């Protein structure tokens, strides 16, 4: 019975984590159960506290906890998004892609930095990280994939599979490029440089449902790693 429950939970988490994420309407600080806990810590402690909340959540609620924690933490300090995601990914690798996708939906101009941080902390999840992020910001798939490849150099095939899963319109071009590789270890950048197909990303939402933005952010590739400055001033109490 336990094994059956774990397998079912694993399937639900796998489907849900590759869905794209956005801040839902009405998801205010007062509605997020983790905003209060995270607002009580210093900026330096925010990534570690976020990771603790995720790792301590029970398996049944861990995915939703990850989403809520990242929303609260990134909302408090957007500039810390890569550090928040990387710390969560290191302590709970199976939540790396969910944390990364949630953060990217909130601060899409940090997509490349977030992708690198997540993959560096959880290289075994490289393919899932690429897939989840590319569903949110498909127009920078090359930059995201190359960033993850630099953090997880042995995960080339998984990274390319992640791109193909997130953007089905690229599957044929990627398959042809891989075929030209004669079965060798693929170079992510070399393969994607040969891809010229149009980009049509397809979300795979699953329970619990995570909404896809109706219009994925239109990022300029050169700005994908920009870090947003600002965040809440922790020395000033939040307003009423």
C-alpha cells in the first residue's frame, strides 16, 4: 500500500513539476501561508529558511509547499531568486524544477541565472529543470539550455530531451541534429545551433493544477541573466 501511494505521488509530482507557473490572481502576502515566516528572517537567511520549509514538508504537500515558499521568498526579495532556488534544489533535488519554474514565472528576466543555480545544485534534475523553465520562457530556450549545460556538463541528452518536451515544434530538428552526431555525446550548444524550427511551447498541467501564463514573457536573450535589484526593506515593517 505504501509503495503504491509513493508511486502515485511520484507520478503526480512529475507531471505537475514540468508545468509552467505564474503568480495566481489573488495570491497576496496574506493568502500565502509562508509569507509571515519568511518576512521574519533577514535577507541573508531567506534562501536557507526557504529550503528548510520545503525539506520539512511532508511528501503529500511538498510540491505545493515549494510553489508557495518560492512565491513568498521571491516576492520578498526578487534579487535573491537564484540563491533561493539553488538552496532549495540542493536540499530537496526533486523540487528543483518546480522551484525554478515558479521563480522564473515571477522574475523571467532572471531565467538564465535561475536555471544555472538550480542545475548546479541538482545536476541530476537538469533535464526537468530545462523543461520546466522552457515552458515559461520558451523564446530563450537556447540560453537556458546552455546555462544548464555549463552547470551539469554530463547531462547533454537530458537537457535536449527537456527542450524537446517543452517545445514539441523543435523535436524534429533536434532529432536530426542528434542523428548527425553519430551516437556520440551531444554538445548542447552545437545541437541547438542547428535548430531553426518555430517555437511553440506546450504546457502539461497536472494535479495540482498550475496555470500557464497566457502570453509567455517576451525576453531578449541578452537580458536573461539580469538580476533585479530591490526587494523588501527588512528594516521597515510591512505596511498595513
